[in-house]
């Protein structure tokens, strides 16, 4: 039986916490942070603790049975060190550092994470990111939406999760073993309509923060993973 939106709303609500390290004098580039957040979500989904009888499995199931919420908080210095004592998976990009934690109840955040700031997570790219390399899956961001870096990181994580759900076990294993290579890029405005109508997974935001409900934020082009697996 398919899970309806009503069922998801009625279920206990959980959230997936992500924490990005943003030191005052040395912040990561925006695209690096988005790509690292996406890979962090994949790292949690593929972790043995998230499956079967693993210690995080029940929380992951409860989270996925309800609204798939992700919240990105920022930390630096002592805050970052304290947050590292909780169970987490740390993922490093070119310079970005992101930790992902097992899902927690919406109103049951650990105190050390609850104290971290959500708003004001602003990052920039010093240079425009180059075109995505051939053969990489791409998470295409909506060029018409203005999102904070934290919001965009959560949306990139959603997009990666939708791509993960589309893959076979063999494709997932190959992607994991390769280190979850991917790219996050903003679509050209002229291409966005075709992307959203392509049949690829589309993230539609619930509208809890920043943007209107139902906004299409990300299209997940996972087709290169299929081509690689079939090569």
C-alpha cells in the first residue's frame, strides 16, 4: 500500500540533522558545501547502522515514514568540537566539512545540536563552478529560487536521497564504493522546464522555511550511474 501525504503527516515527525563547519575566517565554498551535504546524506543511508537491526535503523525508518525533513545547522570552534562527540558520520569535500546525525524527533534535538544556529548560513562561490564532469550524476538546482546555503544544502540532500531510491542494490553499492561522486549545479533558466518534465526525480519542498510550498527545488539526474553500471 502506498504511503499517502496524510499518512506521513499523521506519523511521528523526525528530522535528519546536518551540521556544517563554518569558521569565521575560513568558510567553505557554497557548491562544495552543497555537494558535501548531499554525500553526507548518502553516507547515512548506506551505513550498516541504518539498515536491518542496526542501531540507527528504527530512527531512519521512522524518519522516512514521515515527512522527509532535513535541517542544516552551522558550527565553529568549540561548538564544532562538542558536536563531534555525538554519534555521527563526518564527510569532507574539497574544503567543506559536514556531519550527519541519525534522525531525531522533531521536538527532541540533542541539546548540543539544538543550540546551533540555523539561520544565517550564507556561503558564496569565489569563482563560478565549472561544468559538471562527464559521467557524474548531477543535482540540478532551480535557477529561479533564492535559498540560503543551509536551505540549499538540505535540498541537495533531498535530491541525493531521491536518486538513491531509484537505484538497484548493485548500483547503490557501486556508487558507495566510488565515494558517492556527484555534482551540484544550478540549471540554466532555459533548461529548467525540460528538466522538471523529464521524468527524473524532482524535489518538491514542503514550504516549512524560506520558499512557498510545492516549489520544485532540485532535479536529480542519476542517469550517469545507470550508464556506468551498464558499461
